[in-house]
């Protein structure tokens, strides 16, 4: 992990040194696996601490000493059973998320093609249920999307690279 420094909202009479707070930054990856015209989407369990009952790709934390690419390969294998190579991952973008959690997050997004839609580990995971969805099904779903995907999934779908930040 690394540290981020950002201003604290509020008192205009604060001295510059008192307007900064330290927050932990957690690096994570999200991988959208594609098969034909569909994406493998995780509907996160309502009981999850972070982003409960939301739609997302597969992924998780980047371990100490691990690159985002290595984490994408590892998380894909752990959560789905698909074995992909680092060269299979296509970089989509990076999003810094500042939220109500005790940590901030930097998310690296990737896509990767898989040969068929039979998920080796099955469609039910500890994190939630996996399902194949077209772009339109994902966008039109009434289930909340994770990590500002309402705004960036179109770029991911069109292979448009992005870098951004969001405060929510």
C-alpha cells in the first residue's frame, strides 16, 4: 500500500499543515472477461462489506510486490478458474476512488478474451454469482454498478483508454 494526502473539507482558518490527512491507498484490479459478445459479470453478495449487491468484473487487491497485471491473472484464476497469460490482459484504464471507506482505492481495469463461456469454477462464488451479460444487458440492468462503471463501462466496451478519479 501507499499513502495519499488530501485536504480536509471544512474550516477555512486551518493552517496548511492541519488541512492534510493521511489515508491508506489500496490498489485493486478489475478484469472483464469476454466471450463472443458477452462479459462475465459478478453480482456481489448483499452481505459483502465493500460494494454489496453491485455488478462488477472479477478482481481484487494487488498483493505486496505484485503488479496489476500479475494480480489480474491471479484474481481471474482464483475467482473463475480461467487460466490467462499476462499478455491476454488488455489495459482499459485507471480510476482513483475517494469514498466513505477508511481507505481510498486505485483500480486498474482490464479486459481479456476467454475461449468459451463455461466458467471452470462454476457461476457461484464466495463473492457472489457470475453471469454472462451483453453490453446492453449490463448497462440496462437496474442493479447498481460498482466503481463508477455507469460512466466508464462504455469506454471499456469501446476499448477507449481512460484515467480518472471519482469522489462519492
